[in-house]
C-alpha cells in the first residue's frame, strides 16, 4: 500500500497554479443560477475544477449528463463514485438545451459520468442531448467527452455518431505505464486509442477528435510525448495537457508540479507531431476554452500554451 508523505514534505502549490476568485462583474452567478434552475450538473463543480471562476465568468460551463454518480473510481477523479440510484432522466437533454440557449453558447460541451449499469452505457442519452442542442441552437457546435462504453463500444459509437457531434472527445488521461493503476481494470490505454480511431472510421461526416492527458501522476516527460505520438497515430486532432491536482487525501498523490516551461515543451512536441491544436498549460483541462481549441484547428492556428 502506498505511504502518504508527511504534510511538511508534500510539495506546495506553486505560484503558477494560483487562480483568481470569480468577479462580481462576471457572468459567474448568472451561469450558476441557470444551472440550478435547470437542475443540471457540471463537471466544473463535480470535479472541483480550478478554472470555474474564469469559465463561468465567461458565461461557459461543461455540462455533466447521466447523473452525478459514476460507476468507476479513477484514482485522480473527484466525481462521486458508487451505484447510481436512478436511470438517466429523459427530460435532462431538453433542460440542458434550454440552459445552453439561455447562456447563449455558440459551442456547447457535454460530458458524463460512466454508466456501466445501464444497457446502452448512456449512448442513447448522449444522442438525445446532441439532438436537443441541435434543435434549440442550430447555429452552435456540440462537443462531447465520452466514457469508453464498456463492452458495447461499437454499437454505442454508432448511436452517438448518428447524432453527429462536431467534436468527439475521449480522454486517454495518463501514460501507458500508469493507466491500469490510475484507471482500474475496466479501462485500457489501447481501448481508448482504438475508440478514438474508430470514431473517425465510423463517422460519415467530418468529426474532430480530441483527447486529454493529466500530468503530475508519476509519468516522465518522454512518456507524455510517447502518449501524444500514440494519439496522433490514431488520427486525433486535438490534445490537451494539464497539471493533476489531488482532490482529497484519498486520491493519488501529486508526483510533481510540472513547470510552465515543460508545458511549453509539450506544446512544441505536439505541434511537431502534427496535432491541429495542442492546449498545454498548468490549468488546462480538456474542456478549458474548448471553443478556442476547436477554432484553433478550424483556422490552422495550432498550438497554445497557457
Ligand atoms: S475547464 Fe472545463 S471543467 Fe473546468 S471550469 Fe472550465 S469548463 Fe468547467
């Protein structure tokens, strides 16, 4: 069993990880009100994302569908884990689309908990959400960040892709060596890669694929580049790289604080590998400024480091 470092020996949060509190002049409280009114969950809150003040302040958020209880228990993730007590809410897609419209989103990002307990793993609910958004916001683009659809991958991908999301994200999360330890036996590094490639093969329209890597879990910088190389080999368009933050003492410890210069180096390596966009920085998350990530690919602007 891993031993915890004594508090005095734990690495302190460096200056570059500090975030600002939401400003009263921002849209933070308006967004919060709309989410509460719609009875909606966001990964921003569930994962205690450090960017919430900035993102909500800009009037954006990442919706989390399929409830607030995840059937997996990854060692780095703070989303509540357990046995969900209810099936997917059939009215959630409509409420979500209504909130997205009220927020005036031009690019809507939707993710979910894993629902290994439901027969279609939530694929139908994803499709219904995408369609509800397309009906309500026909000018907007839709990005999804999905689970791995355990054991029914092919069927689930067909269901989701039939609804034509503009961006299909699936996070690899960590390097090959740490994958099983961090994500558990149900997930697999190779399956994540396969899923991302299969999205491109099955889509009958132009879809952008995207994946995210968390650093500070014990990987080396070379392993991060190896992971980017694997993602490019599976035709992934966008990669995001950001610093791990330990949500509670029960979660995996932070192995290191990756310096902004190292994030810059990752960005250069990713650019050289040919990604359409590389978002690399201490506070980058897969949904961080997702509208800009997509725009960077569309306009050929390429890599960005924060
Ligand atoms: S980075 Fe993503 S999860 Fe974090 S606050 Fe922004 S939109 Fe939410």
